[in-house]
């Protein structure tokens, strides 16, 4: 686990504009199972301000079935910890199909706010953590 790689990924790939001092504390947990049984590849806490869920998935039906729950759980996790933002990052070999399905669902969610973000990236962009 390399905090420098995490910071580079969060700033350069995800576009986070957090100040440098936020990156002084980074907690990275691998293979996390959420309350509803959904497995995350990685859960990252950046400075107790930014929460990131990383998920590798190629199955659009999984996205259709679970995306709203993932967003709700991430937002609830963010709020219960007093964090500022939540980012769900989905990595896939089928980014076109996943991105279309995910963004369609994401845009229709009424319980998200402006501090919830969705990123769909190629598995080749998955960071070495």
C-alpha cells in the first residue's frame, strides 16, 4: 500500500482538489464487504474528509441491481463519519456498456447530492495500492 500512489490516483485520475494536508492521513482497506453483502475491491479514507469506494465489475446487470444501493451506502457511510465527499469508482473492461448503464441510473437517483461522484474507468487505470 503506497500513499503516494493513492494521492496521485485521487488527484490526477479522479480530479480531487483537496488541499495537500488532507492527504497526510490515508486509510486503505482491501476486500471490504458492505452491509448488504456487496464486495468492494478497496475502501479509502482520505484525511477523514473524502471517502472512496473502488469496485471492479464487468456485469451491467450487477450495476442495474446494485448501483443505487452502493450510492446510498457510500453516502450514508460518508455522512455517518462526517466526511465531505464520496466517490464511487467502478473499473471495468466494458467501460462503454457499464458507463451508459451506470450514468443512466446515477442521474435518476434522488437521494444523491452534489458531493457524491461516480467515475467509470478502464481496469487498466486501476491504481497499484
